[in-house]
């Protein structure tokens, strides 16, 4: 017997998956070798959201929030290659 998932639950799971993918891209930028994407505050390293947003708009033509699942996956794989 199979498990059924309601349309609401399916939409919620998809939304959660997209949120995780977006955060993975933000933190892939933060962990890259380029310091322009990092912001240090009280000894902790955070993503520099403004610089990342600017980069995405300039080079990819859209913000992270507007990217689909496949595009996010592709961009994450690109940015992960920028590690030291």
C-alpha cells in the first residue's frame, strides 16, 4: 500500500527543498576562495548578501530567490569549484 501526500504537503515539501537549495548557494559563495563574498562580524564569517546578489544579477541575470531547482543545482556546482 502506497503513501499518499496531499497537494498542500507536496507544495510545502517543495518549498522547503527550494529554501535549502538557496541557502546552500549562499553558503557556497561564503565558503569560496573569494573574500568579496564573505562578511566577518565578531569573528564569525557570514555570506555578504549584497555582493552575492550583485554578482548573480550581473553574471547570471537573476537573483537567487528567482532561480529554479535545476538552475540552483547548476550554480551550486559552479561555485563549489571555487574553493581553495
